[in-house]
C-alpha cells in the first residue's frame, strides 16, 4: 500500500517491511507499515476493541480515538516514529508503534537509540500470536533504524502483554514504577530469541499444513454437472475414501432446484452453505479462480487446494496471475496448495481424506510423501501401492506457489503418524531454511529426497523461485550434512522408504547374507562391497532349503553380535520331483517374520526372484499396522537419547526415549534385485551413523586468543569497501588479503613482485633462499604443468636462469606478472575455499589441488559455521583423503592443523558476511604444520539473511 502525497516526503514508504506471516493457529495475516490512508481502518479497528484492552493500552478509560489521535497514529516518518498493522481481509486486527526517546523519555531523533513501544490487538484475535509476530517485526525495523532498546510500560494486570515480552527471548530488565511494570528489552538477537522465533515458526507452519490435511468439511468448487471432469473426479474420490467430515459440491452453473449431487449437498456458492467450510478444492478455469477465492475468503474458508492450471507454467503472464492468486488468498488468511496441483491425501482413520485426482486412496501407513510434480506423484503412489506400502499423508503441490517442502518438513517433524518423510523436489525456494528444517527433522525420523532438474541451471516451468548457482554435487553434500538421505531416482526413494519405514536402523555396516542361491548371494556380496558395507561371506542354504531352514538361519544371523543387518536372498526352490517350484510365498514370509519377531531388532531385507506372493505377504504384516510409539529405532544404541538439534522442541528428546521401546516387527521390504536392496540398506547405515553423531553435535570454536581480531577485521573491511561499495564486489590485492586473513590467525606466505631479473634477485635476497618463481597471470596461475612455477631455486644463478627460461618460453614479464616467494616445507597441496550463495548461504569447501578437485570434482562441502566435527569430516570425505593419512607409506600430514585452518576460515566468513569469496590455493600441508602460499579474497555488500530476520512467508 503506497502512502498518500502528504506522507513525509523525505522518508519513502518502506515496502520491504511488508510481510505475510503464519499465525499460531495456522492462518495467515499481513504485516505492513501504517500510512495516512489508514485513518478509517484504524477507527473501525479501535471500535472493535474491548474497553478492557483499551484500558490496558492507555492506562485509563479511552472509549474512542480523537481526530488528533488518529492523525498521530497514522502519520509516521518511518525512522523515529513507526507504526505497523496486522491485516486480514484488508482490515486491522492488531497494531504496534514505537517512538524514539532520549534518556529523559522525551521524543528524540538519532543518535538516541531507545524507543517506547506499545501494542493493541483486537480481542477476537488475541491468543493467535499476533502480538508476538508484531514484536519480531517492529524489533527488526527498530534495529534497521539504529534503535537498540525498547521500553514499555505495562499494567500489572495485563498478563498477556507481559508474557509476550517475557517469552520473546531478548535480554530484558524489569522494574515496578508508579503502579506499572517498566520493561526494557535489548533488541540484539540472542540465541534464545532466535530459538523462540524458530519454535513459533515451526508450530505455526505445521499447524497450517495440519489444517489443510485434516479439515472438518470440504467444498469442491467446480464440480461438474455430468460425470467426468476434474471437480467431479475429486468429489468421487472424496466419497470413495470415506471422508469423515462434511462434503459439498459447489458450481455456480447448478440449476436452482438441484439439492444434491452424488449424495452430497449441492450449492451454487459457498454463501448458500449454512456452516463453516474448512477446505476448498478449486477446479475451475484460471480466469474464474479469483472469484472462487474471494467467495472462500469472505465465508471463512481456512485453506485452498487449487487444481486449476494456466499459471506460472505458462510464462510471465501466468506467473503474475500466480502471484496475485497468492496475494489474494493470504489477504483472507488462507494458505494454498498449488496451483496446478494434483491434490492431497490423509489416510488417518479419523479423517480418510482423498482430495486428489488419485483414483484409489492408498492404504494407511507410516510414510509421508510430498511431491512438486503430479506425474511423479502418480508414479510414486502407484509404486508404493504395488509394493504394499501405506501412506500417512500425501501432498502434490504443483507450482508450490505457497505451501512448499519446507512446510511439509515442519508438519512431518511433529506428525505422530509419519515415520519417514519422502520428498520429490524440483526447486528449493529457501535452501538455507530447508537444510535447517531437514537437520531437525532428520534427528527424529528419516528424510529421503529426490532432487529433479539438477543440471538444467533453471527452475522447472511454474516454479517462480530464486535459482541457486551452486553445483548439484554441493547441494548433495549440504543435504548429507543435514542428515538428508539424497537419492537419484524415485525408484531408489521408494526402496529406501520401504526399508526405513518398516525396519530399525542398523547399528553398523556389518551385513549377513543368507539364501538358497549361491549366485544371488555373491551378487549381493559384491553389491555390499561396492556400497561401502562390510558383508560376511554368504551362507548358502542350497536350493533344497525349506521355509523352516530360512527361519532358523535368519534367527541365528540376527542373534549374532557381529552382524548389524541381514539380507535374505531367495529363488524358487526345487521340489522332490526335481522341478523348480514357485513355492508358497506366504509360508516363507511367515517364516521370516517369525524369526524377526523373536530376535534382536536389526534390519532385514529380502531379495527374491519369481516367488509368487512373497512380496505381498511380507508387506501385508504392517501396511495397515497400528501406529508405533515412535518412528524408526536405532538398533543396539546406548540408552541416552540423541539431543534435539538446533531449535528442536524439548519433546523431541522425550520422543527419542520412547523410540527405543520394544515394538512388533515391521514389514520386511522385498526387492527384485540385489543392488536395490543393498543400496537402500547402505543409505540406512549412513543415516544411522549420522543420527548417532547428531546425538552429540560438534562445537564451533571461538578462537578467543590473540590470533583473532574480529573488531580489527571489521574495521579493515569497512575501510576496503568504502562508503559506497560496489555491489559487484571488490577483489583484494595480495597484501590486503594477507592482512585480513592474518586478523583470523591465517598467515599467508608473502610474495614479492619481480618485474625484471634484478628485482627478482633483490626479492630473493630479502626473503632468503631457496625460493620459488611463479607467474600470477590468470591463464597460468597454479599451472606448474605449463611451466608457470619454478621451485627450489637455491641461489642467484638458479633464479636468473629460471627467469630467463620463464620469459623465453611463456612471454614478457608484463604478461606473466612474475613473483618470488620463499619455499615452503614439502607436503600435500590442497585447496580451501569459502563462498556465499545468495540462496544457500556460506559454504566451506576442501579438496586436493589440481586434477582431483578441478577435473574429477573430488571436493567436499559443509555449511558455515562449521563445527569441529564438520572440519574433521570435511577432509576425510573426499575420495583422495588417504593421501593425507600416509597412503603407500608416505608420512601422514598435519590434519589437526588443516582442521584448524578450516575452522578459522569458517569463523571469518560467518563473522563478516561481506567476505563473499575466499580461495586459499595452494595450502601445502606438511607432516608438521602447513603453509598458505596463495590467497584471493573478494568483498561485497552482504546478501540479505532472511533466515535471521523476523518470520515471513516467501513471495516469489
């Protein structure tokens, strides 16, 4: 909303303060600055506030606002006086205002850094978290305007407002003066305030998805009058699934005399329905959707599933229609799944919702599924159904204009009906937030992701989100760091999901293999080795083995303390007449289940070839099983539960304790190929290892010693960037980079320019022999293979000779830009980098210099800030890591020193987001110590950090 012309002209309307937020109950609202055009809205809002709330705000009876009050509360300069409003349907439901004050409490301007703050929330909307959301946003505004503290006067009886301040997590002081409570809040974000903010975000966003998946009533808008069509199909599927709530068919083209359709009430508009409608499924042409959304908003619908196409997947015009659809829905407090969605499913017995185009509702199970593609959703539903797996919930988000995979993770984290979350994603709107949510969710249940559109460099049609430029390999590494199980295909997703949903997690990589086919056992053995598992020699039961033989062998393997998991291989056995028999799959399944039920909890997978009914019988045991106490268990783990990761609620730790209780054995997954079973098991092994490590997370070192000078680095960065920094960035010179890195205890070996032989000799004398002569020309930099580096020049003669060869072979000194540098101890050449991606955040990378990292892509990545554990894993996770640890009899290098270097660079980039790129190349790591021979640093204005600001829904 733009201000009127009379608004203060020298402070432009701050439209970046506008934000959509999710409130505590899952509904949405809009926060925006108050302008002079809001006078009537303010008066109307105030009239709907109770006398008690007015008394709490003004400390006296205050039945109405005077004209002077209205003028004061609607005229702001957006610096010293700021007012924000929360709106739904364009009307105010809450306001907040601050006024900058001096030490005496009088109106002031900068540099005064304190402000008086006051809130007012409509009584009908109290308890929805309106004031808490306003406090987050007004605090962010105040910090932007140089205000560091809020002061508030609250009546002692106003317990709700006192609680808002107390629970915010800011450092605060409280006193009782003149009959009121005086509160002072320091606005600098704290670890506690950030945890509070993210906890509220999690609960609100989870609730918003829960409202969509568990409605009490559903209206299908656009239900056709004749069989067929999208709307009529959804209505039929709702009824076939046995939806427990009320269902309505809505179409403005219905005849006035039509009372029912397919046995449900038929109406021409939502206004004709006498009771609350919670969810609307919209299946009308795109040009009629705005009318339908307005009808829903005006009649209190809580959420929308928009099946209609014709939006961002059609180009720029459609993208603008999509944005307007989101704006319209959120203005009424509604969230959207879609547009161009396939629908949603909830198999809970108390709901039984199939508001989708899937003709058959899946069986009830323990897998939650989110997909951004309707076609992939169909394939996944079909594949899970064929394998006998059930679902707890399903969301096909289409263009994901609003509800996204992040929201699904928020919901899955606390959904007691979901043991495993499967996500097919084609774009990540907020990768930084995704990794944070995935890490927290993965600490209590597996998260399996397939990422489509990995190599296109663009988003799929319809996905109007920022494009991240980081390589797919980096995305995969960051997902692994967050505990996400990243697989390449939807088939692998189903394979892993089945194992994780039905079996406990393995305690280690040791695998027993048993079966009635020696060849199939050997294939399984080879596949285990290829996936990094530690298989025991296969046990051949021979083709004459009976189901009882399988049972006995499985029970023995599960009881063996040197075994962490078992893979059973089975082919049709040979009967007494010598002919192969398909056998009774149900009998073999019963034998395997019997052995697993009476043995220690370890994962079991079956590889079978043409045994009729086996897969179905193995799956039938738990596809409709009652919910377990908690999801996936960790087999043979210590008694202490894993601590919840960043911002996880306290109940996560208690849930982990319940996770270890004994439970009936789950379904045993069956696979048609050994490689698929082994790959799924290998993913479970890696995930279990991550879970064990997550129970005792690493630490981010402080480096509180004389080697770290954070204030000095900040001052140097400000000087180098200047008053008007170039948004494209400012590359530092060698000496500037050395000085900045030195502030964080990262010494860079000096280099001296050598534009001619005499200067080179003088430089060598200054540095001391032996020296290296190398070019800094971009096309020859770090290219010893092209002759751009000459090492171990022991004296002046050797240096002059090398300089002459340099210029003779490679070009003139002005082209080569040669430098002289003292020699470093021999060691392994490595590369350490840090960079900031606008979407994913700061990333720390490590690899060996040269071909391993540049040609083969053997580079590891971690998010910043890196912990001590991250640094240790970083150098050990590259394929060439053995070179660092004494490969082929060489001396192991100083990996502790390398880890410290990684942590210092991580700290530098985390402390100073203006450092957008650092490359240390090469870093020569010797058996004792390391040497940074080259460094390049680029500074730029820091990209915005939306994850540290107040809660807000994205606008794409």
